[in-house]
């Protein structure tokens, strides 16, 4: 089961096709970098729209999956340092 998308992922989902249309020759990594720059320079009021949407997604996800627990796959196991 996947976790709900965060604000940046929602932004990317909505804008990736636009960036792709403007830059069809770029690879996915570069498109993501452009999306990151756009996100970093987004006005706070526009960014809050995506943040609120992400909160709604998370609330709906937790309501539908009340027993779901987040965990970090990298930190599982013995992992002594």
C-alpha cells in the first residue's frame, strides 16, 4: 500500500506534462529538477493550495486505513553502526 502523495508530488503530477510539452528532449531526471525549481519559486499562497490538498489526501487515507503505520524501509533490520 502506498502512502498518500505529499504537496510536491501533487504539484509534479499536475505540472509534469506541461514541462514535458515545453521540453520534449529532456530526460525524466531533468524534468524533475525543473519541477523542483518551479516548486521552490512558487508563491506561498499557490503552494498552500497543494499543501492543503495533501492534508486532505492524508486524512482520507488514514480514515480508509486506520491501522496503517508508516515505517522507514532503510532503518529496518539490525543496522548496527
